């Protein structure tokens, strides 16, 4: 098999500059961190972290004494200002080509041009570019999107526009959009800001794809320029995107006589060399590796299958001579030396120790431990035997995977890798592929968030010959939910209390997850006072204490209660403010017949005009004003009628009345000798006589 490496593969100028600066910090023993991953290559970013250059997600994450390296994509104008104002020491590794775009859009938008950007609106580079636009900016990636911008916004033909592009935008697609834009926007200035290195890399990749049976693109899966290389080559021939050499084992090379190799701008030379070396070694050793295991008799047979396929085929009928027990003699970061009782030195490469990339033999093993191994390759010239514990474990546990598929058993494993179309989950050393559509991650979510998490899944497909299995996290979640729901409905009863999580809000209520199912708190059940929307009381994600108010077993609906009787304002009133209580209140409303006062939030009482003062007043506002605080006495609580009577007058002493003045009796001649009692008696006699006279008439 012929292998051709593109001349332009690997770091571009901007990335190389940023990487060199990070390496210089490490070499000089200086503390440094990067704002987000320095480049879109997780392997290299991990190597930086291992050497002390950690990833800061925001300026607040920068430790004292550390220099912040701004990555090649650049950052927003606002974020740069925040860094400068905070006094953080930083090195701006933004690619000069990107800075040039910042300058262009800043200048053109200052002159009133609206900005068109060819690229991915979610890419950090594009987000940064837009922050330098003082006018409206629009992002597009095709002719159709370019046209919709004008139609949807109703721009006239004389509206001024300037067009730029993301540095890694598809040069072929940009030329098509440029031609179309000239017809669509008559007042348009075009700036071709695609990086020259990017255009050259893309052109070279296309040429290689036309000349070869297959293309291998090396780079990070979250790298924009790497993904564009894969797309361009994929339109011409079979193309595979890999991040590291170990992924080559997943690719069928048996029908490819020639393979072209290119790499994204964020791919280190070391990874490219490792891929080329692995491909070359596999290509040379297909015959010897398989024949050593006694499974293939002729070279012609090996040409029909890849090295990986031939090896897996051999495992199906493995004899005892190929399975050995080794005693650990020495442990190093890159390999484990073992004694298998033969004259050759046995060794296990680090990547053949376990299918779990987080496994660390330095921590898990000690000298003298025994390991079950498979012989991978014997080199009599060097006196060595290459062994694999990972593949022995795979053979050992494969039957359990097949059985789990038959029984529909739910398995538990760790997500060890995120690939272009899904996840790799490892269980008992077996790598299970979980497609993105079956990962349980919504379309708007990120597969990367699943990395290193423990998940449940079921096996939905098996390829016994190739020992490949496909799993579904979504199906396992569905099975688990069903079991939880069945348990809930078997035990649920009205009045039961739960602590639940608010999952969503509508105008009429809040949906809360309890015991694996969802119930609804109606808006009227959220508060004793009247509310317009549930968000006034709860928010999505809140933990709330609820109880089952009603169950509809047939339709599987749950009505939840939230407000408690002890929180009822009328209960609080009767408990804390019984009739006779003296308290301070606030005037909240004045009417012709009195004033309403707030006793506590949500509870108001009426001070009738007759209870404001002892003396007669014409209008309540002559004495009271809104927000005025006064002392009152609770004189009435009518819970049924929802009325509360308050009195200011009851706390004010009544004014003293003047003593009545007695009428003077007619002055008679002579001295007055009758006492008061006698006078009263006489008056009574006179009154009785008058009544008799009236009766006689």
C-alpha cells in the first residue's frame, strides 16, 4: 500500500506561533495558562496540561502569578477589555490573519457598512470577529443563507455591505458565495480573508484525494479546518478523520492500494509521524503477524482483510500456545516488561494494557503481579515478544456482551472517547460504539459533556466476526424510566410528600419530576396570593417540596400540591394577629369610606372612616396618606367573608366631655328650703298630675 503525506499537513503559522510560546513558558519554568484550549487538538492540549499549562475557562480562573495565553482564534473585544482592566498578564497569540479581519470589520462598520461573515456563527473566531462590528453583522455558510439575509431583513439595493470570511472557510464555497453576492448586493465590498495556508492545504488535499483510493485526515474533531478537509476529501473518495494513530485499527485498508494523508492546522508533527509509522508498520507486518498465529497460509489471503480483521479472526480459534501468563518484572510509563517463561523478553505496550484510556498501570500494578496475555508478535531477531492484556480481556469478556445482547441486559460502562458520530463506552475492556442519536444527548447538547461519565446502556447490535458491538444509552434510559414509573404508580397515593425538581413552566403551572415521573402544580396551587405566572414563585431546576393532591391512574396524570395550610395568610392572621392585637400597619389604599392597611405581605384590613378618630372627619385623606405607618387594633376577623376590621380610634383616648349645666328654677319669694331630692320628687308629682289631666279630658 502506497502512503502519500501532504506537504502542507500540520501546524499553520498562527498555531505554530502559539504553540512555541506555550513551549517557551514550559521550558523557562514560567507559570502559564490558556484561555480555552490553545488549539483544537485534545491530545496536544492534554500534553500541555500534563506539563503545567492548564486551561482557564474565563479570566477569573487565572491563578495569581500566571500568564494568560490568548489562543489563535482570538477573543471578543469585550473579553480582551476585561482582561486588561483586571490587570492579568497576558500574551496575545491571536493569529495575525484573524487580527486583520478584526481591523477590517471595525473600520468598515465605523463607516456604516453592515458586515457579512462567511463562516460558522458558533465558532470562537467568528464570535470574536462580530464583537468588533459596531453595525449589524450576519453570518452565512452558503448561497441560500446569503440570500435569506437580504430577503428576511428587507435591505434595499443601496444598503452598504462589507464581506469577510472566517480564515478556515471552504475556499471553494467562498468563491461560489462571492460570485453570488456580487449579483445580490449591489453596494458590496469583498475582502478575501481566508488564510493562504488554509487555501493551500485544502487545494492540496483535494488533489491527493483525486489521486488515491482513500484519504486519512488527522486532527481534532472540534477543529473547523480539519472538518472542512474531511468534507472536501469525502466528496471525492473514502475519507476517515482520526485524532490519533490508535484509531487506525477501526479502518479497513484491505481494498486501498494507495492512501493520501493530510492534517489540520492544529495537528502536531508528533501525531502525524505516529500515524504514518503505524500505517507503515501495519502494512509491512500484515503477513508476519497473522502467520505467527497460524491462521493464514498464503499472502493472498491477507490481502483480503486488514491487519485488525485478520487478528480478530485469529482470536476466534486461538490455541493455548497463544495465551500465556506473564509475571510483571518492570513497569514504565510506555510499557510493562513481563516474564512469560521463554527466552525472549516479553513486553506490553502502554496502549495494549487496557481498553480504558484512564487505566494507569503505574498505579494498578506492582512487580510480581500475574497477568493473562495474548501473544501479538514475536521478533526473534531482537529477542522480544509483544503481548496484549487488552485483547485477552476483550476475548474473555466478549461472551458476556453477546449474552447481554440476547437478554437485553442493562450494562454499565465509562465513556472514554467522543468520536465524530458518537461515543466509545468501555465495559470490562470491551469498546462499545454508541451512535450520537442513541447517546441520550439532545441535538442542542454536546457529546463532549459525556466524556468520563459512567452510563447505563444496552447492546442493540453485534458483529461476532469482527467482535464489534453497538449500544444505546437512550434505550437503557427508556427501560430504567419505565421501571421507575411502574414502581411509582404501584406505590403512589394521595397525600404522599416528595422532594422534586422543577423541569418546565407553562402559563398555567409548573411540571415537577418526582420519583421518576412528572406531575403538575397548577398556578393556583403555587401561592396563596394571586400570581400571573409560575415563574414568580419557582424556576426551572428548583428543588421543591410537594405532595400528591390527586391521581389519575387511567391517564397517568398527577396533580401536585405546593402551598401549605400553615402558610395560609388567614391562618397566620388568626395565629399571630388575633382580635385585640395592637400592631403597626402601612396604608396602601384610601377610599371614601376608609383606608386599607397592610398588616403583613398579602394580608390587608380596613380602617373604617368611623374608626380613624373619635371626632367626625369628612374624608380619610384628611388624616391619612399612602405608605403612612400607623398603630391599629384588630377589632374583627371574619374568615368566611374575608374581612378584617382595624381601628385607630381604639388606641386613642376619648376627649373628656364638659359637665352638664342644670336649669335654674324660677326665683320664688322667700328662701329656698327644698333639697335636690325634694325638687326631683316635686317634679315627678307635677308630671303625674299632668298625665291625669290629660286622661280626664
